[in-house]
C-alpha cells in the first residue's frame, strides 16, 4: 500500500478535460482580482481588525495586518507558480498530490474543506445577524433567529446561502458579475470609512503604539485553552499585547486574507491562466492590503484600544458610535451586510471546487464530480455544499470555531510553500509562466512564517484541529485509499506485471518438461 504515490501533472490536466466532469473557462484577470477582493474585504475589515486591536495588539494592529499580508504574499507567490504549472481546480490539494503524495494531498484537501466550509457557515450566520441590524436601523424589529423545536434557527443564513447556491449552479460567470457589483459597493463603503474615520483621528490614541504585555484577567483552565499554542509550549502565562500580541493579532487577522487561496481553486475556469492568475491574485492582494492598513490606522486613531477592549465584540461600528457619529455607523452596518454577501459566494464556489477535485480522483465518491452538460457547473455538488453550509450555519454555534478557518488555511499554505521546492526538483523541465523569485529562500520563509502564525492560534483551536485530522484519516483509510483512481491504476499495473511473470514462469515450466521428456 503506497500512500505516498503521486499523481502526474499531465494526468491532472487530462482529468480536467474528462467529459461530464469538466468546467468552463470564462473568468478574466478583472474577475479574479474582484474575486480576491470580494472574499477578503468582508468580515476581516469590518470586525476582526477591531477585535485584534482591542484584545491583542492595540494600535500595532497595523503591523499585525502588514505581517499577515507579507505572509500571505509569500505563500501566494508559491500558489501562482503552481497554478500556472497545473491550471486545474483543487488548488493546494492538487499541488500536493503532484509533489508529496496522496495521503498528504488528502490531509490538505480535508483541511481546505475545513477552511472553506467553516468560513462559509460562520459568515452566513454573521450575515443573518447583520441583516437584522440593518432592519433595526430602518425601524423594523426583525429578530436574527426564530425558535423551532427548541433550537434557534438563523433564517438569514438559509436565505443568503440558497440565493448564491442557485447563482453558482446557473454559472460561474453570472455569479462573478453579481459579485462584482456587490464588491464595488463595499469598496465604496470602505473608502467612506477611511475618509470619515481619519477626520476623527487623535494622535494621542496611537500611544503607546505597542502596549506593554500584561497578563489576562483569568488564571483557570479556560484561560489556558484560549492562550496561544506558542505560549503554552514555552510555558508562558496567558497574556495579551506586547510583541507576542502583535503576532497573535496577525494570526487572527489572517482570516482577512483567506480569499486568495480560494482564487487559486478557480484555475480551471480562467481564460489564459498562465497570465491571468498571477495578475488577478497579486492585484487583488495589493488593493486589499492597502485598504486594511488604512482602515486599521483610522480605527485605532479614532478611539483608544482600551475603549474598544471594554466591548465584548468590538467592530468598526463601535468606534463610530464612540465618537458620536451614528449615521456613519448605519453606513457601516449596510457595508458589512454587502461585504459579507460576496464572501459567502466565493467560499461556496471554492468549497465545491475542492470537493470536485477530490471526487475526480476517487478519494471522495466519484458521483460528486459530475458537471451539468448545459452550464458546465457541478450543480449537484454545489447544491449539496449549499445545503450543508445552510444547515450548520442556521442551527449550530458554528461561530465558536472561527479560528479553525485560519489553521486550515495556514496548513495548506505550509504544504504549498514546501511543495514548490519538491516540484522544482522532480520536474525541472516545467516552465511555469510565473516563478517565485530568490530561489529557495521565499518558499522556506513562507513555510516558516505560516507555521509560526499557526502556533499563535489558541490551544483549543489546535485540539479541534487534531480531532478533525483524526476524522479525516479514518475516512481516507476506510474509503479514499481503496477507491483512489491512482490506486486502481497501480493495482492494474501490478496485476499486469504479475501476469507477465506468470506467463514467463509457465513457459519456463513447459520448456523444462519438454527437456525432461527428451
């Protein structure tokens, strides 16, 4: 049983053209750039930044965003080289399968499912809550949830997931056009926040820029579970702020950059991917980073981080309410709703494409990889993914697993960064349109940075992650490994070799028998 067998690049590309399981190339550079902005400019810019400033980094949250952006940029360079060499759906899963083997590819695919599914469910739930907030600002009392059979049903999550599931079934280009409109609206809202926010800036709020480290309020087991894994390993007492707080903030706001690995999953639906993918990914990342840094400067300049820390779940709205601008708070509430809308769309698409790639290879049921003849979209799979996300978002406390999104993303980034080094050694003949600069330095730095950010996530996140991996390995060895198409090919090749040996042995026995008779 060879669980480290690899799938050739040529075979991955050939499988993407399999009749009844192929996707249509319809996306342009602009579509990809907007897609990256669409999924990144959402929850990260409207809520996570305020939370990171309040609880981890203070005004230095700007540095946290810069660290997260640099880490993402290094990893995305590796994604771009892979995507131009292997322009098929599946992103990090496909790249790992081609370089490090099937079992590691399964782990990364399983982690991508964790990232995309959890992110879509968490954000769908937030969308329903924001929708009720917007109704409240209009004078309408519409609760975010309704009691059904003893549980709280978040109806908004069902609504938004259903709408975008239908759009994605109808076609990737159509959903991209709808997403473009929403994305341009929320960029306008973000620019409004920046301009108005800077008018309230007091430079005294930037002092101290890096608050001194201080112990957290509690000392019990719950506090230990919430501290960073790095702090737990080094024996440090649970604390916040200081230098480690900046990195803990970076690990949290990394959530704001998850969109760009999702963009890479669309490689198979991109026109001229060798040129389009790098331009679209890096253009979107540059714009998002600029917006994040400007918003974080406006946020921490408007109010002191200590004032944000007094609120349980601080957001941009908290800052504008603190300076008495309730009208701006209303605009932000609307912008948050619009912002989260496109995030859900891109995550749903990314989730279905990863599952599509894994089911093509037989690691998940092959029936999931079928696409519609008319629109070349995985309609059945998209509906299944949408239904699962809607149910989890609507009836569970999925928001408690928010950090699982980051650890799933970062683990994929580590494997892709290391995978580039393996790909170059195994296939020096490949000439991808984009190549990561500075030789081996960037991939190694990217892998180390991503791994370090992973250690800055909470202890409980690592425990949940370990449980997720155990579940994944049980599924792989009980189903995926046996049904793998690559396994079938290895078995067929082995049987052919054995048959050939058997034929030669039979011929030898016959010759010996003839000689004996003589």
